């Protein structure tokens, strides 16, 4: 048989093909957890503390238990044997006392903490019954508690300061905000009498971990809890972690022997889902006569909130490890204090720890520029790590890996940005506008991201006799386009159409282990495992084809979605034919392991105009230059950058959780939590670069999910300062209109 035409094939690596996920989403056919129902389904509602810190005197359930439609009402005493939620990442013994119980017992630590649950026949009835639960809580004053201090250091910090020409001191802060996905959290737990297992329907970025953790907490066999991923309306790091509500839904379903469903409302989300950021830094900088930064000594305080959740010390650890950014800082010291408060617990949110670190790093760069009289481009060029230094060992570690910058050409990405901007011409135009009385400014910020966290990913590929392909992964979807990317990698390796490839993820009974989707890891880890599995499938096919064509395997070559004899175009078998001769299918599996992360990098530039009367910051132009090593689907990468920038702009200018002196949240609805709308979010000009493929994986790829967010606060800070003519004025994020007006005065 001759090879078929390749004209209609789509989806090889590097093509901007359409997302496979979008068709059901756009047509309203994608099943979210709120859309699911099972016979006999009950509904759970959480009763939450209205006191920030206090002792539980009594929880009166009497009226709730008499209500029509009630199935059960339970408090912390009923789940006393369920352990607190453990750490998934970077746990230390010092943090163990601060893990969160699934229901409060004895005391509460923040407004919104679960103190009881109600299960009823109807969701509205459950909400009404929850109002009948009376929690008598005696408020107590709360003082912040320091849980531990993280320490990192390399070089000779004290010697560098002793010989510095300039010693600079800065106090900087990043406010508390979080991810706001369109879809709030939710879960539906269904005991399956046929299998004896408990099915969990909903979104989870780490489904294998979540199912195993719930099974352990509820004293079930390891594989007795099965994950069933639904469509997801956004993740951003905060959704899909293991929360108290997830355990309570599973516990209730097992206790009642029937499906139980919980859907969070927006007020609950703002009070109970993970917050993030909220760091204060006190940093000293040593600078020589030429503007070279010789040492940085940073001490910072991270407000963890009331409990330490699944992330453990991940966020402050990332801040400490990534703060030097793309710069060749000779000596560095970091001391990060993890502080417990009476606020909603904090965790990861897009570019966790790095949004904060880049803000601090770029404020350092700007302060050094002012000290020695250099412009914002020259100071960066003078301090950047040079390409001949790659790979560059930072002598730091995080997430169980050494921070070794795998590849990069930082001066080149900066030059690409400057050329795109017509930097000198833009500066002249902005200078003229300032002479004409306008408050306009340009800010540039550079950054290094991290991605591709290991240690492993597994993939199983099956090719059937009808030509269809199934790829089973341990990954998860949080809206990032995993179906499309994995299908493209597989299609590229097998020379097939990506539309003919089905990708399975988030189904924990289909593959024995999986790491899920977090830390911008899926393209690197799952993509590489898919590539290796496809290569294995080709080897299997080659050996079978050799027998079918009575040829030596070494004389066969892979071409046009099949196997042919080298030099003989007419001797060819399509993969589907080979599968048919092999009992109907070909199968292969592979694992990709990695001990080091990959490090994408880039630069942001923003032009702003400031209204002197209102303090409003208008973004006139936003540019992101980003090197991802190799882009599997450039359009998807651009979408990630655009979306990430919108969230970064929100955190830089608008979004902030505030509390009063009694620990009461002042932001519990969209009336108070300000986010950028379409009118505040500019079209981002994206310079996608593939200058530095990673040597650490067979595809050369790096993650793309967080670069759009990383440097927003840093770039906007410099732009606003230039606009108002006050270098060093911006020391805190968000840069609110009130803050800008105060700076102008």
C-alpha cells in the first residue's frame, strides 16, 4: 500500500492549530461539576465562622436537625478521627502544628473557617438549614505567630557590603490577592456499589494525589477513591488543591451511602479559597561604582494566614530561590519568615513567589540605576547573566531541585524587546509628551520563570485498527489546553492528524500514577513522556511490520503515518494496518523523569498615562517578550501570556484583600474586590522567542503558563514612577489611585 496524502493533516509541533477543548465549551456542552447529578443526590452546605479568632463555646444544632429536608448536620466532634490536611509540597516539622482540620474543633482562626456541615435533599434547603446552626464563639485577640524562618545564602555577602561603593536600603510590599476563576470550587462524591469505590467528580490539578490523600484520611484502601475530572472554569494555582470541603463531601457520601454534592458560592470563594502574595521585604543592596550589583541581603515576612495548607512553605521558598532573577548577583542572602495570622490561609497563585520576587528584584535594579546615574536599559545590560555562562548554577534550591538555569540568552531577549518598541524613538516621544504636561512613563522589567517540575510523568498510547489513537496520561486539565498540546506532540511523532487523537487525563483508574498539572509542568513532563511513548510505539510497529513485509527492521523507516521499506516507496504499511494485524491495536508506554526544572525567561514593557486628578493609571501599551525554548502551539502560548498579563495587571493595580483590626474581611464580593475588565486590560503585544531550547527534555520545551503574570507589577511600578517623575516612589503593590495621588502630592 502507498502512503496516504499528507495535505489534510494538522497539528504537528509548532503549528498554531485550534484548541480541541473549545468546541464543547463554546457550544455549552462541556460538563462542569455543577451540571452533574446522580439519582439520590444530596447537597452539602458549609457553616462558617463569623469570628476571626476565638474559642468555640457551643454549636447549637437543635433547630437545624428539626428542619424539613435535613439529612444530617455534623460538627468537628463528628469528624474527630479525620486527621488534618497534610502537605503536598515543601513540608517542615515546624509547620505541622498549623495544618488545617476539616472542621474546627475547640477554636477558630479565621472568618470563613468551616465549623459545621449540613446535608439536605435540596441545595436551597441546605442553605436555609445552615442558617439555623448557631455557633457560639467567644472572640479572642490574636497576635501573629512566626512559624519558621527559611534561610538561603551563597557567596560572601558581608564582604561585598564592606567594599560596596553604594549601599541601598528598600522596604517593599506586595498586597494580598488571589485567583478568581469563573467557576467556583465544587465536588460531587458518589459511592459506586458495583465497585465499592468512591468516585470524586470535579476539577483537581493533582487528581492522583487528592484521591490518595482522601483515601488515607478516611482510612480507605489506596485505590478506593477514584478521580473523575470534569470541565474546569479556570485554575490559576488556587483551584484543584485539597481543601477541607473536599474531604467533608467524601466523608458525607460514605456516611450516607449516597451521592453528595457541594458547589461553592462566590462569597465563600473570597473568604475560604486560598489567598496569595502578601509579603513585606526589607532589602539591602551593595552596588559598585559602575552599577554592578555585588550583593543582595533580603529579609521578608510572608503572611500565611491562619493555617498552612497543602503547599507548605512553597511560596516563600520560591520567592527566596528566584529573587535574583536573570542577574549575575555575586552574593545573596535571604531570610523568609512564615507568619501565621487571622486571615484566610494562603497558597499558590499564578507565578507564586515569583510575582513578588520579581517586583523586589526589579525595584533593586531601578534603585541601583538611580544611585549611579544609569538608565533602565544600561543598568540591566550591565548586570545580566551572559549566554556563555549557561547553564548557570544559582547555588540555591527549591521544590527539591537545585536552581540551575538550563539555557538562555537574556541580553538578546532584552534587545528584541527594545527593537520592537523602537525604544529610543519611544523615549523621545514620551519625553515630549511630558514636556507638554502629560504624566506618561515607560517601564521595563525582566524575569526568570521556572517550569517543568518533575520527578516523573507516565503516558500510555494505544493505536487502533481504525486509525484512532488514545493517549492516557496522569496529567490534569485546568484550562491550559492539555488535550491540544498532548495530541500535537503525539501527532507530530506519529505523523498523524492531531484531531484523530483522544487524550485522557484526570481519570485516576486509567493510569496507576500521575503528577497532575501545576508549576507549568504539563508541556515539559507530559509532553516529553508522550514523545517517548510515541517513539516506543513506532519501535513496536517496526518489528511487526518487518514480519509482515518480510524485511529486516533495520531496512524500515517511519514515514507518513506508517512504516515503509527504505528506498522502496510502494512497500508501505499504515500504522492502522499494522494494528489490525496485531489483534486490533498497538500499545506502548513510557515515563519521562527529570531532576531539574526548566527556566523560561523574558521581559515586560509598559507605557502608562497617569491622571493627576484621580490617580488612575491607564495602560496605553503592553509588550511581553518571552522565550519558551520551543513552542508546541504558539497560539496557545500567546493565549497564556495574554491571560497571565490580565491577572498580573489586576494584582499590580487593583486587587487586594483587606481586613479590619478584628480580622473581619472587608472584601467579600465583587463590589469590593476590584478586577480589571476588558476596558482596563490592554491587548498585549507578544514577542514569542525560541532562542534557547532546553537541553533537559527531548522536545526542548519550557513552560509558558506564568510568564505573562510574573513581571507585571515590576514593570508598572517603573512606568508609574517615570510618569509622575518620582524615582523610587512605588514601594507597594497594588498601585491604587489613592496611592498614586499621595505620591504626586
